[in-house]
C-alpha cells in the first residue's frame, strides 16, 4: 500500500470512529436497543388522549410493539430511551384545510404521561390540539419537569 494511502486511512479513521459512536448513541430506532416499557406505556397513554388522528400518524403505536419503531418516535440506539417525539404539522390548524384540503391535526387531550419521558430532548406537537391552549403565552410548570428537553414546539392556535 502506498504511503499516501496509509496516511489518508489514518486521517479517516478518527472521523469514521466518531460517526459510528454518534450513530450508536442517537438514532432512529433501528439499533439493537428496544423501547423502555414504562416509556412505551407513557406514549400509549398519550395516544389514548388523542381523540382525532385523521392522518393516521399514531396507527403504528400498538401495545406489544417496539415504540422506537413507531412513527414520530426516535430513541437512543444504546439505551432505548425515547429522545424525540416529532408529531408536528406543517400548517396551523386553521390553515390546514385551505392548503391541504383536509384537517390533519391531532386533537384531544395532551396526557400528563408525556412528563414521565425524562430523557426526552425534542418534543414537537406544532399545529395540533387546536383547542388545548387557552393562554398560548403560558407554559405549564409540568413542562419544566423535562430536564433534558432542548427543543419544544407546542400547539399553535392562531394564524
């Protein structure tokens, strides 16, 4: 092997190692770790509070299945803890029918079970639950219990 090839391989080795470490630590639920049972139960309690799911976003959320493989859920490939919940809509509730021809928002009650997802880093519920927010400038104290949360996008009710 020529010396330049060896040198390039030595340069790429740390990059490949870092990429593999990141992929194993944070993923999309395709690793070897499976969902933590109490976190799956918390997500199922959230689903029970949803009374309207016209686009079927929660259809894959079934008892006995790995919640890390559910639509909108991302877990740590290493620990199986739920890290992300991505259920946001592109349009506000009031603009959905105009732009898409139908209402696609989740509706119902936001279950307090979400606050037990202590490893949650990313929570996107944008443009869902249109009548939940009576005072959109007020964030309930329970949201503060999510100590690892880095991204929060709550329901929007105005245009």
